[in-house]
């Protein structure tokens, strides 16, 4: 039973354009969301996060949008660069309860940015 | 100077054997984790240790036993290996308690193949 879903296994964009990666979740108790980036043969690296009390968080070229009513978040990368080519994982968590801090990951979306 | 290091990077072994994977972090973090990424690419938490004490133990067979000799190390010992144990195992660490807002830093992973 997938609580965090990334329905697009892959995405290809042109350098300089916007990349939009999507993530849906089913558990309304999640209150913290993160994006991790992973290159081949490396571990995931934290990219950006957002608390459920916000609807947007921005860090340089990366912006995460959260729509709680739709249980949907997205990661925007503008402008996209070839070095952004990687697998992007969406993760969700609750900061309370027995599963406190437990990250639930999606399956990832492989982004390819073409020069 | 690697922050979270795992050894070995690759491990090929026969069914029924016992093997260990080591993890060390030099970040001064209090919490360490083990994740399993299976063939379907899901990253799932297995264990979480805070200051050498078990915090999270997801439904993992008791053939898997984590051992934390000190807060900088969290080793994973697996008894009686089975074909289904084949996966990539990631170690991670974070400062403070295992809360989602405390960013997790991952090792490069150990690819375990059970023949």
C-alpha cells in the first residue's frame, strides 16, 4: 500500500527549461515533506523540504509547492541544468506519534536534462 | 572525507550464509538508520538508533540484527541469507532525535546479491 506515489518514472526536459516533478500522498497525517536527489552509485542527498503549515518553499533554483487539500506536492527546477539529471525521491513524514520521523519514500522519478 | 561511509560497497554471497555490513558517520550525529531499497526501487526504513538505543524497528525479520557499539557506528548483521534479501542497503544519520525536520545524510549504499 503506497502512501507516497510518484506516478512518473521518468521525465526529460531541455536545458534551461522548467522541470516539474510531482508527488501524491494518501495519509493526511503527514506533516512534513522532503525531496531527495540521487545520482547512480551514490546515496540520496537532501534537496529541499516543506512543512504542512506552508504551501511553498524556495531555495535557489528549487521550489516545492504543497497542496494539502489535493494531497499533492511538486518540485520545480528553474532553469534546469544537465547536472540536475538524477533520480528524485519524494518523502513524507509525521513529527508525532509512533511513526515519528519515519520517512516514507516514493519510487522516484528519473530526470534527464538534455543540453 | 566521506560523512557516512558503508562497507562493503558490493557483497555477493550464497543463500544460508551470515554477513555483516558496516556503517560509520563522522558528522557527530545522534541518530542512525538502515534502509532497504528493493527491486521495485522503494526505499524503506528498517531500523533507527538514537544514542545506541533502538527507536524504530519496522517489520523486519529477526534474521536482521543491528548493532551499535557507539553512536558513530551502526552495523547490520544478517543471518541465514535468503534470495529475497538481495537489495541495496543504505545507512543514514541525522542530528538529534529521529524527526523529519532533522535532515538525514545517506551513505553510498551496499549492493547485496544472494545467489
